[in-house]
C-alpha cells in the first residue's frame, strides 16, 4: 500500500501478536548491503501469480526481507509484498506510520468480519486510488522474522486494510481487481496533497526520527 490514501483512514492501530511456537532460533543478520529494488507495476505478470510458501527461513529470506523493508521505506509505502519487487514468495512487510516495520512470512487471513468502503492505493499502481470493500476486523496468522508463529488482529484501521491488501498481493490479487469497475480508479492530480506526500524528499524511517512529520 502507499501512504497516499491514509488521509482518509483512521489512524489508530490495534496490534496483538501472540507468540505461540518457536521454529528457529534467531540467527545473525546477513552481512550484505541492503538493496532498494525497483517496484513492479501493474501489467507485470509477477503481480498476478500466487506466490509460493516460504519453506525455510534462511539468510536469503532475511536478505529479501531487508530489501523489501528498504524498498518500502524508499517508496514511502505502509506495506509491501515480495511480488512487488519481483519475488514470488509469500512474504509481506508492514510499515505502519508509527511503528518499526516488521515482516510477516506465509501470512494468511484466518478471520475477517464486517465490511467497510475505503480508499486504497498501491505502490504498484502509482498515482491512482480507488474505493474498495474491505473487512472491518481482520486476523492474520503468519511467522515473524524469527520463524515464530504470530497472530495479528486489527480492527477498522489502516493496519486491518494493509493486512488484507498485502495478503492479496501474495495471492496474486491487486486492489484494482476489487473495484466494482476499472472506471472507479481515480487519478490523483499532482496538486493533490497525497501526491505531494508521495513526492516528499527524504525518508521517514522510524529509527531515524520520531516518525513521519506529516502525520494526520
Ligand atoms: Ni499494493
């Protein structure tokens, strides 16, 4: 997802990860420069293919997660999925405005309730937004960066939207598929404040400062 649409969204996030199972011990962070990789755009077949499950959390996966995180920050997104940098694996990174980004490996929506209409944007569809129907409450099961099973529940907020959006990506679905019609895709004008935000200089990674300066 991109940050362009979060003006319309409630800011409160509920996050409740429950560690239930240890699969791997944490290993050393791979010594290799993190790489910002180009974002794949709508029309690239990698965005339409269901991704493969991660079978082994090794250094190549850790490097991929580091690259995804950096690519998301560079593109000023609030989430990114591996297919968006051309990798067909079931990995997403969530980067809520006030939180340290975190990966979810093999994420699945295990519970969803309610419906709401909300505007959405995507790094792979730059300059556009569209109104889609999303769930009010969403529970995702996944493995965390250490291979431990976590459950994240979010309700009526940006996180709930991002969870559904990013899990869609690893299933080969882009939000434009959820529009009633392609005519409902709205082009953002360069004068739109959300476009200005997308073009903002510099980055706003949470470990460098107190978070995005243009919250709200
Ligand atoms: Ni997206």
